C-alpha cells in the first residue's frame, strides 16, 4: 500500500479523489493540500482524508507520504515536483510534465539523482479503448502502419470551465493541455517520434470568460492556440496532428491509423473507453470492435496505481517519466519548428509503453 498526498484540489482532483478512495486498492491518502484552504477542507471532509497540509513543504516533510500526486496548474508543476523529489518522494503529475522542455529534463535529472520514480498523466492510454487498439495494430489487423492523423478542434474552455485562465498561460494552450492525450496515444500505438515540423498561431489575443464564477472577465492569451504539426516516427510512419482552441465546429476523427491493409479509428484519447472502428481491405466498411482489456470507465489514477505496484514489485510502469518527457519534447518542438522554420530532430526517445495485462485490476 502506497501512501499518497494530493497537492492541488482543483477541477480534475474530484475523479482522482473518487478513484483512489473507492477503486484502487493499493493507494491510500495521507492528506490534501491546496492554495485555497476551503478546497482542501472540502476534499478532506468528503473523502474522509485525515490530514490537511498548509503547504507543499509540510507535505514533503511528512514521513508517511510515499508519493506526491501533483494536480497543480501547469506552470506550477515543476516547483511542486522538484520540491517533492528533493525530499525523496516519488511524484505522479498531471500533464504536462513541465511547462517547458527544460523543466521536464530537469525533473528527470532530479528523479534519477534522488533515486525516486517520476510518472504522470495522461493514463487514458491504459484504458480499454486504446489498449485494445494497440493490440489490433500489433496483431496486424491493418497490416503495416503507414500514416496517422489526430485532431483536437474546439473553441476553448472559457465557456464551461470554472477557472479557465491557466489554459491561456505558460504551459497551457491546446497542444500542451490536450495534446498530451493525443501524442501519448500515438506513441503508445506507433512507438517514438524521431522528428517534427510545425506551424503555430494565436488567433485571438484576448478571451472573454462566459462561465461562472468568472463570467465577463477578460483573459490575455499568452500561448499559441492553433498548432498544426507533422511527426516522423522512428518506425517510418508519418503522422499529422492539429490541436486548436480557435474552432467552433469540426467533423474530424479523434485519431486514425492507416495501414497497408486497413484503417483503425481510435476512440477519444481523453477517455478510457470510447468506440473503436476497423475497416480492412476485406470488410470495406467500418465495423465496431469490442474491448479486450479492462478499464473502460473513467479510471484516472490508473497510471498512479500501476506506478505504485511498480514501486512495490521493482518493475517497469507504463505512464513513466521517460514517456512524459518524450511527449513533452514532441509538443514543444512544434512551436520551436515554427520559430526556426525548419524540421526539429528530437533528442529523446522511449520504448513503446508496455501494455497492461488484459485482466489487470489494482
């Protein structure tokens, strides 16, 4: 049993609190921490969590804490994670690993120096949907993969999120916010990326919030909000990705993998289940495929549970820091390519993440 301290009781924390309390048997909360004490108090009361920490320093000073679950805003990920790692705590962080590639590289260096594990979201690729898709590709249902495409097209989060400003600040934007789901899924399906090229833009310099409680407030946009990129995978596959907070409506697929013998339609990588569709040279039409893995429900925290099991058994885990860093380099390289007006060769690589056992339950 690994003892977990949660830092950051914002919108995403609810599903982690629920799943770690009720679903995953190898995790237990020691306490919670948030800059807004009322949030931590509410989480503590609702989920019967014994401690409320006043700050991160108090979290990492607690000898009971094995893992710090970092659910802070993207531009706070580095400081919280670095503090925990230096105190000898394992860290599991929401995406992205850091607000810049340099932050991600430094966190990996610190984790190795202090002999702790570093991992993080997204873990949706461990769900029934994408795990089944990985097996379909490995088993040759579409032949040899040739190409891939991925699309996240929406009009931003200021119409529904209760606190949307951070999506338009350092570490935010459609690629850094939603890109991790798509890029992680693609790397899980097709292996590491060798080089990328990209074009980026900021279509609107300001955004007006239309959700409560910040209705009417204006956000200054500090990030690129429309990112189009190409990826050259080490396997030879060529991938296309577009992520945008500037598009009102679109009818593009989430992810498609194109092979020599067919096409695989991959479900929304932001969920654990979804609909899988396969078309082959023989079937012609798309047909829905059944799941052959567990975790089709919202299982956020699955990657953390897998990491906790790895800590106890001394084995590899799937949502690991090497994968997080490779995905971070891919995402930041799109903007770097646009700035330099050239293809960017990546410095990092990663092994294709190991699949969970079909009947895995933590």
